[in-house]
């Protein structure tokens, strides 16, 4: 049986990548819960552990008042990116059809204009983040190493 690249990508490659994603996520989760820590012999002040966990997760989504002025752009850019990405992934009709074929679960799509606006906002926010994020290293590694090498060579060092 001969299959073209698209059939391969939608068939075995998709299932292998999903298996790797699930296995890797399960492994990392298992490893986190297996981390050893010092035993805590103190008496608990509260038994509402789930509320504490959820409260901490939610409270870290908004920067503390002292840092708000200096992190406004980064915080708003992150929200724009992630909300836009969620709208694109879960609101665009081809993605919904893909998820339906994979899981059997479907929902009505969002209006095309809203999805296209989310695509543009997500793309722009990614372009804003790119020079400041860790991915910039992939583009700037040779420039930064070259500049470092030139500075050392100017001082007589050999690299």
C-alpha cells in the first residue's frame, strides 16, 4: 500500500506524535509527583489544599501591584497570544473538523471574521515576543558569538 505525505501526516505520524505527547506528559507528571521532599511534621493550619493550589495558580496570572508598571506589555502580550491561539485552535472550522475526526467531539465554529482577527492578533503578538524570548537565540546565536569572538580577538585572545 502506497500513501502520500498528507495521508502519512494525518495517519501514522499523527498517532505517533500524539502517543509521544501523552507518554511524555504522563512521564513528567509522574516524575513531579515522585519528587522527594523533606517530611513536613508540622500541624496543618488548613485542610483546603485544592483551594490553596487553585488560588495560587490563579493569583500568579496577574502580576503583583509593585511589578504591574514594568510588566504591562509582557503580560498583555501573553494574554493576547494565548487567548488568540485558543480562539484559532478551538474556533476555526477546519480545526473543529480535525478534532471531531480524532475524538468524535464537535461544536459550532466561531464567525470567520473573529477567527481571522484572532489569527492576526496572535501573529503580531508572537512577532512582538520573538526578539525577547528564548527562540531569538536560534536566530541570534551566530551574531552574538561572532560579536563575542570579534571583541576577544581585538584584545588578542584566540578562540
